[in-house]
C-alpha cells in the first residue's frame, strides 16, 4: 500500500469555520481504520505571510482514516524537512521539484 512512502494527507473539514489541516511525511503504518506517520503539520492561516503555518518539528501522527479527505503520493526524494509553499491563482500548493505541485488549500480558507 502506502507504507514507507512520503505522502500529503489532507484532513476533512467538519464545519465551515474549521481551518484546513494537512500532514506531510513518511507513512510508518497503514491499517483499516488509521494511518500512522512521521509528519509535519501544515495549517492554513491567514495571519501567516504565505498563508500556511508549518510545524517547526516533525512528530508522530496517528490519523483516523474517516478524517482523511485525500492522500497524495510525493516523490521518494521529497525533502520533508524543507517544505516550500507557492501559490497559483487562489490555490496554495507545496512545491515539488521535478513533479506537479501538490494542492493543500485555497487562500482565505484559514
């Protein structure tokens, strides 16, 4: 499956005021009800210069699969310690060298 792969996981929003949350990192385990990963959290936040608040440190994350909106595979050589953010129109994206950028949200959502 996706064990030992680097991914971006976008979480569902359960209510309109909830800020979009994403995780980027390496999947350490994948089960029927959850995904475990060593990840960096990315939270859309209007008050940040690039509209995204990126966790300073990576950590363990256990994410219920029911809370996942989408999973995007990233290249195996993606540098999770140096995540770069870009915008294209209203979309906020993670820059992926040598591949298509990965969508994480829209401006104004945070």
